[in-house]
């Protein structure tokens, strides 16, 4: 079985081929440019691969309602040129195969539930913390959509007492993404996060904002696992800081062993590593193929 997968990020596209067991056998990546030229590269990659289905996990916001005339469109994204683009229709015009479609973070959550850190669980939440912040929710055996889909990167935050940074989200200023995504770290401290030393005060502040969001996620959704991915989370010193913030915020209110004494197994990095998004897109393609058969 040959399934195509596209992890469509705001910075780069990753395309690959995998099988029904989640094994990725081939992959390429290229920068995300204007939609027509970027999709042309993806289409050229898949043209001679003989794929039976293609799954797409894309940056958003997206239209995920199959009843809508705009199903498969990118909607109000700040990414120049992409707002209102018919992503899925462009692929459908070239490939007569089942197409899976969801947000990049929902795809990653789905991949982690199928093959990664949340395998065997009924629910998980996946955060990607990088150029932006996205939150994918997997509950009761499927990705959550609802009215649109989760946009947890834009929840409001309580400002850290020592933080004078105004935030950099073009829509909300000091939402979670505006305060804690990679560009916010760089604008606040004047250098990229990868250039800051492990003991820099930036990381305690970063953990403060992420810990707030995770606390709200636990109280609202009660997931069985929280997975933190993305470039910022390559700073592994953040994990114990974030876990401590969550425990401080909850203050023992949620009486569950994973939060009280096993939190290092509850808030975790992706089991699939940097392949979480691509593997999730593969899972979406496999699901679309199974539904079509």
C-alpha cells in the first residue's frame, strides 16, 4: 500500500510516501511560497509515485466542513497569498484518489494517537510551538473539528509580571502565539531562541505562558496525554519547567496520578519526533482510503 502525505507548514512543505503501518519510505521538503508554485512542486513529486490516497495536514485556518462549497479551502490565514486558496481542489484536479484533509496539528495528534506517544489512548492534545502555535485535539477516537477546528494558539493569556513585551500576533497581540511562539521569543530578547543559553530567564517566562495554556487544556478537555512539538520545544529544558508550572497552577485540584506523580509521562515530546506531522498526514490518507473502500 502506497499512501501520499503532505505536511503543509507555513514555513515549509514536507511530502512523503508511506504505508499502512506508518512507515515513511521517502520524503522531500521545500519552502512554502505562493500557493500555485508550492502545490505544483507537491504535485510533481507525487506524479510518478502511484499513490492510492493522499493525506494533507495543513496550516490554517481551514474549511473542514464537507457540506460547504469552500471545503478544502485555506480561509483567514495571515500567510500572504493563501487566504481563500482551494488547496484540496487543486490536488483533486490532478489526482483521482481519496484525499484526507485536516489541520497540521490535528493531523499530528492523530498520528501520535495511531503510532506515537498516545498510541492506545482514546484522547490526546498536540501542541506545535514554533513559528506559530497550533493545538490539535484527538478525542473519542477522532480529531476534533466542531464549529471550525481548535485554534488554541490564540487563546488569551495572563501576562507575566516581569514581561513588558506587547505581543506580536497580527490579530490579537498578546495571545499565546503572540507571547510564546518563536518570533515572540526573538522579538522580546533580540536573538533567536536557539541562541539563548539554557539558563536564560526567557525559558522560565516561556514555560509560564505555555503552562497556563496546558492548565486550561487539562481543565477543559481532560486529555489522557499532552504532546509538545515544534521547533521551540527542541529546547528540552522547557519540559520540566512547563510541568512545574502546570502542577503549580492546578494546585492538586485534579486528583489524577499522571498529574500528581507521573507528569513526566503525561506532558511529553512527540513519540514520532519531527515526523509527527507527516505521519499524521499519512494517517489521514489511510483513513480516506479505508472510508472510500
